[in-house]
C-alpha cells in the first residue's frame, strides 16, 4: 500500500502564498488534497491524475490554488495563493479512484497544518 507524507504547512498572512507537498511511496491511484478545519466537515480541495495530469478543484479554491505533480519524484504539490482566513485547516493528501470527482479514497497522509492569519 502506498504511504503519503505531507509537508509545507505553516503560518502565513492573508493574501500570502504557501506551497504544500505530498510525497508518495509509489504511484498508484489519482491523488487529491482534502482539508478539514476545526468544527467543519472535510472539504475537497483539488485532485490530479498521474497519467495525463487532469485536474479538478473545489469551488472555494478555484482560481487561487493549483495542484501539480512530478511523476519522477512521486510527488504532488498544492500551490496556494491569495490565502484567506477560511483556508485555515489541516490539509491531507489522499489517493483513490474517484478523487477527481471529489470523492476521497482510503489512503491518507498524516496531514499538515495551514494557519492563515488576518
């Protein structure tokens, strides 16, 4: 089974940028980012396929966040721009067959915390 390890979280001011990475032990299923803020439901952020690099985004981040991948490094990134306080959450890397549709798979990373101050 693939192991996923996120990194890159931290504290950033509103309007700023942050880049998250997720290193996968191997390429298996399409990859995604989900996030969960305290007291809120888990939310789909973005997804990407290894093969063609097809992407999808949650409505709340479209136009601000960009997901990308490096197949040689088995790594996906989430470039987050124009960050808002409501982007504050724990961000989780995820792998699954239906992530492009916003449906989480069963393979999760440990999470990395993003705190946007205003």
